[in-house]
C-alpha cells in the first residue's frame, strides 16, 4: 500500500475513534458530576442520557453565529478551528498498540511538546480577536499559565526519555515492558515524574484546580465570552480532546502504554487512558480553583525545582546504574 495512503487511513481512523470516544467521555463526566452532587444527570434525551452530547451538538449548530462589530474577524473566526486542530495533532505519534500508531517518529516526545506549546496561539488569537476585555484578560492568564507549566511538563517528560534513552514513544513503552514495571523504572523516579506530569497536564488543559482563564466570578467565560454556536463548541471540544490525548500520552510515558500482564494490546491503552480521564474529572468536581498567584507560586517554587531534581536523578541513575 502507498505510504501516504496508509498514513491517511491510519490517521483518519485514529481521529474518528478519538472523536467518537468524546461522546462517552462527556457522558461519563456528567454522570460523575451528578452522582457527586446528588443529582441524576442527563435523562431527557433517553433513559441513560447517552444522546445528550449529540443533542448538544445539534443545538450548537442551530445557534446564531455572532461576530462582535469591532472584532478582528480573521483571528476571531479561525481561532476555534486552530485550537481543535492543535489539540488533536498530538494523537499522531501516540502508540495505541504495537501496530496502531499514526507516525512512530524518532522524536515523538519532542513533537508532542512542540505541538503542546502551539496551544497558546489559538488562545491568544481568540482573546485578542474578540476585542473584549474579559476575553483578553482570560487569554493573558491562559498564556502565562501554559508557558509556565510547560517547563515542569517538559522536565517530567524528560525522565522516561533519559531512562529509556529514546524520544520514540514505542521505545519508551518497550523499555517499561522489559523492566516489568507499569511506572517508568526505577519507581522512585518514575512515580514522582508521573505525578508532576499529571499536575502540569491539568494546568495545560485548564482543568480544575487550574482553570483560572475561565473564572466565572471575574472573567465571565474568558476567551469564549464572545463566541456562540459551534465556534464555542470547538473550544469546548478542544479541552476534552486535550484531556483525552494527554491522558494517552501519560499512559505511554509512565504506565506502560499498550503493554500489560495479560494479552498486551489496544485494550490496555484504552483502560489506562480511561482511568486517567476518570481521575481528572473526579478532581475537577472535588476541588476549588487556585488564585493566580497561588498557581504561579506552585509552578515556579515547587514543580520546576522538583522537575530539575528528577531529571538530574534520572541522568545519575543512567550513568551509574546503567
């Protein structure tokens, strides 16, 4: 089969699978939130509420597309699509199984970090293009948060890279498999690095307790204040895409990916990613958000120094323990 055709088929199949999984992710979050707050959750569309997410999509498609009079139309209109594109681009290098991977790049981790850094562009474009002070302040908060937490995220991701001696995600999964440990071995480096990665990832995806760019009490809806209809829906979808794909990346870097004690394969990757997504939403509906100063203090006073220590520890381990 032609190489480009094969890549297109793999990529299209992965995108369809991930987009389809969002329906189940949305249903799971709503049911979890309802149970934690003593409510019943969505039930009007069908007894179990599975059709609520498709109904929401249909509703958003029918909404009027409003553009502020003095907005920068090019930035305002393209920011939602760019945000969704950047969010799903990371899935290209994630090995969902030994055979299901869009592009198993030698610099896969570098690609993921680079794509993640691009996430600030649609955010700034939306905030600036809206010509709205709430949106602009939300965008500046989001940029400060993303740029800051990108540092501990990179440091955490470097730990499995150093230990495995490769930036290729499939090599990192193979390294974990050969050491018979779900968290990158040695565990006293892998477990703290995993925790650091998850905290930084929550901040990158603007999830509670790190959702200050959308603080309702002072910023209304942040960068999405002026957006209506499906443009708002694309930003909403991008957050969920980022959460799911980042959870899959964490599974590959720290939890052995598609490897498992029984019948290694795709279902292990789905199970581990699903558990991380559930944990993220559990935290979301359990905690309060940080203040801006607390958010930055946590990053620069605690997470960045911890990341440096872990990277140095991984390097020392490789040199002296082999």
